[in-house]
C-alpha cells in the first residue's frame, strides 16, 4: 500500500487526481471509473476536471460505477447518491449519463439488483480505478464493520456511527436512511487500482487500522492490504495515529 501524506484537502485532491489521471491516460477513452460520494473525494473530482480539461483527455466512452446508493430513498432527492454523483462527477467531467451507474436502491428484489450490478461491472470489463473515502469506523463503500471479505453488491444496514456522521447532510439524523445498497469488499478488491482519500483527525483511527492492521472485518478498509495497487492520500491529521510511518513510507513504490 502506498501512503502519501499531504498538507491540505486541496493538495490531497491534486495528488489523488494525478493518480487517477495516470490510469485514464494508460487505459484510454474506455476507462471504467469507480466513484464515491461524501466529502473526501470532492477536491479530487475538482482537480480531475482541471487535468481532463487541460490535457483534453477523452472521456466520451468512459463509464462510472458508484460504490453505493441508499435503499428506499427517492433518487431525485438532493442527498441521494444518484443526484450527488450527477452533481459532483457526471456533469463536471462531462461523462455520458447513460454510462454512469448506481446500484438500484428502489428495486423490489434488492439481492437481484445487487447481482445485476455486479454483472454490469463485469460486462464493462471491471473497474480500472476506484476513487473512495473511508468512514470514521473504517468502512469502505458501506461495508460496515463485520462485513464479509467475500461480499458483493447487496443491501446493507448502516452502522449507527455512519448515520451520525452523515446526519450533517440532512436536517436531522432521523432523515438519514437506515439501509443502502453497497458494492462488497470482494467487489472492491477486484478493482485494478484504488485511490483512497482521507483527511482530518476523525479519520485517524480508520487510517491506522487500514494501513497498519491487523486485517480484520472489524476495520473493513484493512482488506486493502491485500489489494495489489492501493494508494492512500491522507493529511497529517488523518496520519496522526500511524505508529510505523517510516516503515510505510519506506515501502512506497
Ligand atoms: C460514499 C461511501 C462512503 C464514504 C465514507 C466517507 O459513497 O461509500 O464509504 O466514502 O463514509 O465519507 P466522507 O468522505 O463524507 O467522510
């Protein structure tokens, strides 16, 4: 795992976007992006827009798959992940909306919708680069502590901590959905490259667990230790509980 420590969320965005751009340049117009909502990737999306524009990278054939979407939540609500991805990714990067996919949280049969999402990812050729954050409890996607390492896209219950963390996007915690559809840890492990952005003291425990382990379902992001190409872009606050920073940095590729 490559750990890059930066000074500000803006710098994190620039560094993470450059990691993503490397994949886009290598793969070309048909690149398959994995995208996340939340605050962490916002500066990355902004910096990526700048790179795509200045280098005139062709994303006309690119597709994107979101990590998750709330269950039983109107997709036209401004806090739905469908709307969030449209606002922060699809429109700024001028992606073809028909090629931007989210799990169907309104399906009658959520398990079948999860399987269909996995099939769509496979048919697209798999995810070339997954942009993501982590929850304060170490979740990735909405794979909360205790998630199976073999899990695929499926309905999940949100942890109390996650609902508290996400209450800032709503008027009250009661409005935060209780369930989501999320790509599984197995799905995430299949992506070719992972770029995870984490900033602020609230992510320090999660980052320490993800980078220094042990690998455990209780810190789902720790499974990234098994990923062949994962980069963490973090600031000093998020890095503040790492005990073996010199070792990790020495292991940078
Ligand atoms: C979002 C997602 C979540 C968030 C995580 C961090 O699609 O899958 O794992 O990345 O909850 O959220 P922020 O970045 O808002 O702290």
